[in-house]
C-alpha cells in the first residue's frame, strides 16, 4: 500500500514568487491536512481538506491556500513568497475528516521550500 | 486551549540504557495522545497512540507510553536504546477543541551514544 506522496521534495524560490506543492494521500483516505515545520515555530497546522472542501484552517495569512480534487489529491499554494516561508511542508492523510483522534495521521516525507 | 509541553529539548543516552522522553498536556476534553518520530530529512512516523482505551500503550520498535490523567502526562519510554533510535520525537494531542487536528509539542531530540 503506497504511502503519502509529496512532490517535489525540494524547491528553491525567490521572494515574491508563488509556489504550488502537491500531495497524494494513501489510497482510500479522503482527508488531507497540511502542516508547516520551521525551527522557530515547530509544527503548525495550516488547513484540512475533505471531500474537496476546506474544513478547518490554522492561523496563517491568506497567501496560503489549498484545494482538493475529486481523487483526494491536494495542492497547497503560497503566493508572494517571503523569506519566512522557508520551511518543511508536510502533508498528512486520514480516512475521513476529524478522524485524527482515532487514527492519527500518516505523513508524507515533506517538501523542503527555500525562499531566497 | 490544548497544549503540549515536552520537558526536555534534548536527551542523550548510551546505547543499551533506558530512554525516557517526558510530555505533559493540557486539554479540556478527553484527549487522544500520540508520539511521532522524525528521522533527519524524513517525514513523521507514528510510534503509538492513546485513544481512551488501555492507559499503557505499546508502540513500534519497543517504545511504550503511559497515560496518567492525574498528572496530565504521557511519557515515552524504551527499556534499551538502540543507535537507530536517534531522532526527534514529538508528543501530540488532539481533541474536540482542536477539531481533530494535531497540536504538536516542540520536540525532543534524542541522541544515542555508542
């Protein structure tokens, strides 16, 4: 059974540009969540998608957005990149919305974004 | 509000000796608690989870944790450390208040000396 797949693994962008990250959940999992990991702030929740709808959102500016497709694959977009957006972005899947308390999440290996 | 405090940012042990990683949580509801491990340049792997069943939880690779409600603690232990255990460990809480999302501790980096 394939795990959570994130692409690309590494990305270098310039300030002001925008970036799109991709996540394919475990087959059969319909909930996808995104987390940002930085040395200073640790792991912080960005948003959760289920059935192509954003169900929950963390405390991030509107420059961070996402979407989910009918096959449960999800993309995350960051516009007008800032140096502080440099981070490891982790995607996690779960069978359904809000099921993390029961199942936990399965995480991908992440996309390392560097903004220069 | 939910929160997690990992009491040590760095723990160093010798191979073959016990491991103790400490975690305290705050939750207004009946929480679910998890330990995740992250090896360098890797994603997060679930070690074990507590979801209101047995208070002593056994996980992968010989790790276990005990849920103590009176102490609001969920410490992670292993009887004998192995070199491959060197990694960063995260204690995580999830409950109704967080709408099921995960609230992470700051992490404890475990070093294992030969």
